[in-house]
C-alpha cells in the first residue's frame, strides 16, 4: 500500500487530517452501509469526507454528524481507497469545544476522572450493592447459586471484570447475567473496588488525554491484583 497522504491544511488549527481523503472518488460505498445514514439531514459519511477535502471541516465539526456516527468503522473497512473515515469523524469530536459536547459524555468523563466511574457512584454504595446482590443471587428461589458472592479485590484472579456504571446505577440485576456465567464456568474472577468503570467516555467524546487516563487505571487495577485477563462490558 502506498504511504498515507494527508490533506494539506497546515495553516488550519483544526486537527482533522484524513489520510488519503483527497483520493475519495465519491463512490458512496461508505454511506451505503452506514447505520447513521439518514439521521442528520444533509449529511452522510461521503458528504462529510468531501466537505473536509474542500476545506469545510469546521462545518462538519459544528454539525451533528460526528456525534450520530457510531464510530463502528464499517465505512473505513469498506472504502476502496482506504480512507480513514472513522478516525476522521472521531477527530471532529476532538475538535469540538468541551462545553459543546452533546449529551452527558463529557460530564461523565470528568466524573470518572474524579470519582472512578462515569456516574459518580460512591465506593461504599458500590460495595454494599455488590454484597447485597450476591446474597440475593445465592438465595434466588428459582435459580439459587450456593456459595456465590462477588469477589472484590481478589489478588491473582484470572479475570478482572470492569462494569458499565449504568448497571449498578439503574439496572443492577443485569450484572447477574455475567455472574451466572462465571458461576457455571467456575471462573476465577474479581471486581476492583476502585476505578472499576468499563465504559470509556473519553474515547467517545474524543478526549484523548482522559481516554488514556481511564485505560491506564484499568490496567493498573489488573496489575495491582495480578489478573491475567481484563473483561470490558461492551
Ligand atoms: S467509500 Fe471511500 S472513496 Fe467511496 S465515497 Fe466513501 S470515502 Fe469516498
Ligand atoms: S464509523 Fe460512522 S460513518 Fe462509518 S459506517 Fe460507522 S456510523 Fe457510519
């Protein structure tokens, strides 16, 4: 494959530089298989790439397009010219001022850095919930699991499980689906009592520094507890 050529926008402060985007020949393959096509009037993957090639990246950054794109990567995989669409649309998110990031993902990212999870669940509440749910599952009338408990901070476990904070916050029983699999498989697993969040909103908000900090925390937990495998919820 030929070396990547970046669109020349040296005099622009916006860090959107799609590799080989200037080779787009408007085939439309990207938009044709994209789950976000049709969600934002006037935009699709092909139009967004073409806009950037023509120097209209600020219009893309200011639009809803980069935020309805799910970053699934299908377009990038299918593009016959090898254009890095997903990377480009995420860069558009990065270029958005933080106070203009839509939805809760920027606030959740900041909350995660401050308290170790996106929704700010206090450590004691989290540990109480895990213990309570463990007892509930052990004594479940229809499917009891004798001897079950949630192993917290278990050193040397095979798997360290990260958690989507929406589950302890609003859908706690959903955690039991995983736990039942671990129980049936006799898996050796654990949950960290700190920085246990498994959903990295720094990734989705385009905030690279926060994303790296959150990844580093998960790895630090795995190293501290000497676990071999990290499990992410999604
Ligand atoms: S698939 Fe690639 S070449 Fe085709 S329109 Fe999309 S970006 Fe352009
Ligand atoms: S990465 Fe975004 S633009 Fe590409 S196919 Fe997925 S949703 Fe569509």
